[in-house]
C-alpha cells in the first residue's frame, strides 16, 4: 500500500485475511514514487495507490518498457473504503502477482 492509501482500507483487508504491507510498515514512507515502485517490484508486490503521481510513474514505465510489479489505482474521491476492500479482495483471488506485472488496474472494477 502506498502511503496515501487510507488506513481503513489496509485494516479492512487485514481483517479479511489478506496479506498487506504498507509503506509505513516497510519504513518506506519517505521514498519518492519511482523508488517506492522499485521497492514494491523488488519485493514482488503489486502496489495499490490513490496517488496520481504514482499513476503517472507507472504509465511512463509502461510507455518506456521498464518492468514493474504492477499498480492498482483508485482515485480517492471515486471509491468508498468498502468498495476498495471488495475490489482488492477480488483481484487478490483472481490474479497471481505475475499476472499484473507491467499493468495498471483501475478501481472501482
């Protein structure tokens, strides 16, 4: 989870038994977006973000052909906490992490 994601989303996913690692838990809250995406890729984790700048970084990497672990993006004003939790759970059930490599998925589904 990017630092900009509401804690209620991370907490709800954890209560549902999902494996969640936040930037706060990882000690990477101060990393700029390119380095945060590099960190997620190194860890083999898809990064959920509600940050437009991180979305731009992922899109730029797609255009340049630079490998990244994948980004799931939701605009902060266009999704509720409950919907984000449900959609992220569905993605976790349907996809393996390698299915999202070099992709950007948008929520709500």
